[in-house]
C-alpha cells in the first residue's frame, strides 16, 4: 500500500491535536490521581512544566466528573478485564477508543 505524501487537512491536524491532548490529559491524571506521583514527578515523566501537569490534571478531573455524572462511563464492575494487560494498559486502550469517536 503506497504511503500518502499529501499534506494533512486542517481537520485532520485538529483531530490529531485533540487526540494527543486527550492522551496527555489522561496520562497526567493517571500519574497524579491514580499513580500517586507528585506533580513534579509527573512533569518529569511527561517532559513538561509542572504548571502544565496541574492544568492537565484539573481538566482531566472535570472531564472525568462529567463522564461519571452523565452515566457515559460504565462502572468497572461491568467490564471484563484482560489478565494479560495492566490497569494502565487497559485504561489507555479505552482512551484510544474514546479518541476515535472525535
């Protein structure tokens, strides 16, 4: 299959940036909220400023609260888990799936 050399459209670039922002926000929230890392440690892991991590965690918490209160995010008890994947791998896989719907 030939590789496309066409320049991405504005819409494609916006979608890619949105997906990347979602993944960055999810990673920050997982590191700080679930992983127990300090903001400084998460910033070092992600290669960004501490303020960026704080913003991402705040946005992630607001988004997560919205999902939980709307009922769009099912309970973990309803999920079948894959014993070959870590919780982080499962969560990031779900983030990828949600990103595809954008």
